[in-house]
C-alpha cells in the first residue's frame, strides 16, 4: 500500500481569498504526491489559543508520519521564529508563538528546529505571508524527507503558554470554558473524564499542579455550575434529554461539555472561552 | 490508470472546528491511498432532509465505486443504527435516520448492513462523535474492500421518509419548495422536467402515486404560482431575462426552479422549503 | 516521483450545496488519479473581476503543468463561449467573460480554444450548470492529455477587460482599491513595489500606458491618501506598528496595502474595490 506524504493545514486565512490554495500550490510544486487535508481555516483571526485547541483535538487521529502545518501568525514579519517540532505522534510546523503548547505538554519532544535555511524557503520571502514563503515549503520539504538538522539550529526555548490548570478537592473541580463549537456545544477544560460504568474518573489531559489523584465520582450525583446556572446530572449522550433541553455530558475529546440537544448552548447560556465552570458532586 | 478508493463526505459539522479533519485522519490511517472529496459540511444542523436532497443531486456524477459518507446525526448516542447501503450507483454510509431515503427510492437496494462489528470501529467509541468513531472507519474499511457481510447483520427495515409527492391533473401540477441554494435559486419538487424542443415532459424523479402519465406541455404556455406571485413562462436559461428579473426555469437537476437573474430569489420572494408551488398550463 | 494531473478549482458556488462536489465527481470519473485543489468558492456571486484578481495572486505558485478551472459564469446558457487558455505558466479553463484578463495581460498566450466538441462534455448538457457539464469535463480531459486542437476551433478574440491602470508622475501615483481580504486588509492596484533596501521601486504588474519609467522612492518619505485619510510612511511589515494602528505596507503580492495590525482596515476606513488611492512622496 503506497503511503503518500500526508500534510494537514490549519490557518486563520478563511477560504475566500486563495491564500490557502496558494500554499497548496507551493507544497505540491515541492512534493507532488502529497496528500493534503484541511483541518480549519476559520480559526478566529490571530487566535493562537483557539488554534492550539483545535490541534489538540485532532492530531491523535492522524498517523504519526503526518506533518501538521499551522499558520496562525500575528507576529508575521517580526523576529518570532518559524519552527518545526518532532514528536512520536507527528511533526508540526508553525510560528514559535505558543500554538504548539498543548502538543509539547502532552507528547515527548524529540526535536525543535528553526526553519532558517533559505534552501527550504521560497526564493523571495515577503514580509507578510510566511505561510506561503516559509511554512508551506518547510512542511513540504519535511514531508519529502529532508533531514531535520538541515533546516536550521535547534531551538532550546520554544515559546509556550500555560496549559489549562484545574483546581480541585474531592467533591469539587474548577476549570473554564475552552471552546464553543459550530453547534454551540461548549467544551470546558475539565477533562479527560473517563466513563467506568456509571462512574467518571478524571485523568487530566495536561500535567496539573495541586490536584488530588484519583478523583472519581458518580455521574448521577454531579452538578455543573456556570454563570449562575446549575446543570445536573452529567449524562452520557445528547439523546438522554428532550430536544431543546440544556444538559451536561462528556464530549468526544473526553472533556466536560455543556450542550442543548439540537440547539445552541453557547448562545442560550451566553458562554465564551474563559468563563469559569465548576463541577461538584456528593 | 490507478483508481484510488474514492470517498465523499457530507456533514453538518461546519469547517471551523476540525471535526471533519479528524474524520479524514481516521480514514487515511486505515486507507492511506484514499481520495477524499468534500460535498458539504454546511448542511443545516441536524437537517436530515436537506442532506438527503444534497446527496440526491450529486451521487449520480460519481463513479459507482464511490463510498459516500454522510454524517447528519441528531440521534447520535441513541439506539439508531449506523448502516451501510449498497446500490449499483454507489455505496453509502450513514446513520439510519432517513438520510438515504431518496437514494433508496431511486436505486436498486443490493444490501443494507449494520456497522456493528467493533473491528471496524475505533477502539474507543464515544457517545457523541460517531462520525469519527464508527462512520469514518466504516467507510474506510468498505473502501478498502472489507466484505459487506463482515460489518454486521443485514438491516431489513431501514428508516425512510416519504419522497416528495406531486399532485397533478392535465393542466396543473402541485409540488413544493425543496431547497434554496447559495445563489438564492429556489429548487422545487416539480421534476424531472425534460426539454423536448419547446415542450417539457414530466418524468418524475421519485415514484409517484396518482399522477397521470405523460404530462407534457408547452413551456411558453406554462405559469408558476408561488406565494401569490405568478411567474411565466418557463425559460430554458437565466440569460432569457434581464438582469434582476424574476424567472422560472428548469434547473441543473431537471427540477422547476425559481430564480432572479444575477440576484437572490429566495430572499426576494421570501421562499423556504415546504412552501407550495403550482405549475399550470393551457 | 509520480506527478498526478493537478487541477485547481475557483468558483462562486459556495460550499453548502454540493455543486463543487458534483464537479469533482465528474472530474474524477474521467481522470481518477487527479489531484484537486480548491482555491476559492466564495467569489462574490457573478463577480468576474474578483475571480480574475484571485487567479492573479495564486497561479504563479502552481507548477506550469496545472490546469486552473474557473467557473464564475453570469452568462451561463447564453452565447458566451467556454474556452481553454494555454500559457507557459499553466492552463486555464473558464467562460469567455474576461475572467482570464489578468493572465492574458501577464503571460504569453500560446493557445485559446473553444470547448465545443461534445465528446469532451457530459452526454446531457443543462442550460444552467456548465460548470458540471462542460467546464469540469473539459478541464479533466485537458489534464488527462487530450490534444488542445481536439476540443474545438481556435478563439481569436477572447473577451478581456482592461487591467488596472496607474496614473503617475514622479512624486505621485494614483490607483484604486482592488480587493479587501478575509482579514480586512485592503489591496490596491499600486504594484508591484519591490523593496531595494529602504527604497521602493515600481515594476508594474500589468502593461501600463503613460507611466514614467523608473519610479523609485524612499518608503520613509511616502504617504498614502485614501478617503481623506493620510497614512505614512510605508512600512515593511504589520509588526512595525502597535496593535490596532492603521498602516500602509507592501502586501504579499507586492501591491500597496492598507491594514490595521490585528484589525480590519476595510471596515475601519470603509474601503471597497474601486475607491481611489494616491501614493505621494517627496
């Protein structure tokens, strides 16, 4: 079975202007047999944290040979470095602005290099579109098998931002809203919660500070509080409630989620990233 | 000429969140040489009928070896079955919620099976994202050539909803609005209408009850009535009228369509799916 | 290294209806090994000039073997011809409505043929969807290697519209707004401007009438005027100003651009295509 080089693309470029198409032209000129997969081009403009979240949800489902190209780059044209990160779960090409923070917190970092060598950039590098001129050719050459140390010096201090921290005591976990998706489902930082029969066990997605080990509780005895609303209990699925009812459940990434069945919870409850969320149980 | 496995994808997931990209990762991990084609990810959330309509317009233009993956799934997590349908015109993977009704009404049903065998699902199946955990791997394994009867038991009673029914007498056909497209063109259930010179002949897209056979009429003598407006005659093409004029014509799937040349008929005439439409002639 | 036939697609069809997917089905039925790249399907409905602009920005980054398929076609069903254009920089398939004007002004025209032969169209050609019935199969057969003269007669007089003309004297260039992109960055017709150290030199993107040769000036001494606002100087990059500040810079295609750092200049300054822009310097 032939395995073509596989490159995913995540940007805040939108899809109306041809910017993404242009990047694909650059890639396919270098590595014609590549398979390209769009992840999202609707990251909110310059929202590095949202891009980091979307990356976190999808990379585990791609083969480890995948190169994930991420261009959400408010610092284009400044001194921020273009970098490539190698982990056992995949390679990542991005600006050094923290967008890979969640990956670095979860995966073993095998290498971080600066994409410095002009041989692996377009002949003319603009000040305003490094996605086309540096990142796309970098990802293409990586996918084509160029050696990691050919691109440039190792980066010892890649920029990262703190991963979501949970505060917890037995009976209570405090987190925040991470993301509201296309359906208006509201994903929180409280996760990963694993079903064990009727019980939920917290196995944090990211390294945590002072959280007790072994936080387990009965889903039926749990209550979510957000913006003065109390939602109980935690259900396994949307279908557990009537159409149009608010519910708490465990979403597809294993995080506590607030939803409205066949409706929009973000709008109904006026929730946005950063809003505090508390989960309590008896 | 190599023919790679061909899979189309139709969802209501939008394209901002990475859900579709995640499904593609799952597919390409199973069948790396697959060719993936997005049909639409902007089906209105949970609108099974709209998805059924979009499927109906596009599948005849794909090779019969294509696997069409459809995930519009308001019942995710409930007892609704995940199914695969084989016809001479292509294979279809979808929730058993009626989204394949138009296909089953038009094509010979060769097999319907439940995607029950966990060997062809992800190791962990969430309660909320069967697109990723069941449907994507199902479509991938089908495209990779796994035998149909390996997936699970035959389904004798797949769910279907009634296909659009026309009421007609010589001189009059009554139908309804099916869909308003991106341009605001309004497609009705009155079709397929085939041009024979200046004459239009009705050859219904779906099996019909008490409709007379051989409904033919002169396009020049036909009038469309919708929401109290009369539009006449039926034209062959947008270019038959001035810019900004309302017209009736036969659209690209052979259905009676109401349009505004270089404008938006759905908005201008305030038309929506379900609105009754009458076509009369002398 | 295998090079699969490469086809880009640019339309005003949106991505909700399945029209683009249908075209891809037609293409892959003819040339199963094709690599398809979406450029944009969000050209404003029937906006031939916007499509021409998007084409202009992206085609140079694709290999010359690429077939660029463009369907923005207000005249569908009228007498306008479907054509294919061959240049050393790529092939183009489009309606003969001026959408290839910028390409013809910049590249050597090697051949223009009418897509007239029904062997290279679908068996049934509708009056309303030539993208599916004529243009997609035309592009597919071209990409598959069908000889150019097999498609139909040479076209001696393809339709073109004038490319953007600049008025200039030493010390002053007058142009107009060409495009506002997804970020709200406003691209003007004043270009290509090439950095030579701190100096900018005008090397017009399109043939020009009475413009003096050798227009060079110091970026630091330049001022942009648009809608009564004065913006100075011309910067190399967004990062040269504070967040939320208005600036002038040279965009990724080498055109004078007006932007707001991490903001939306089109909205802030109320700019739209056609608005006059003046660049002056000491």
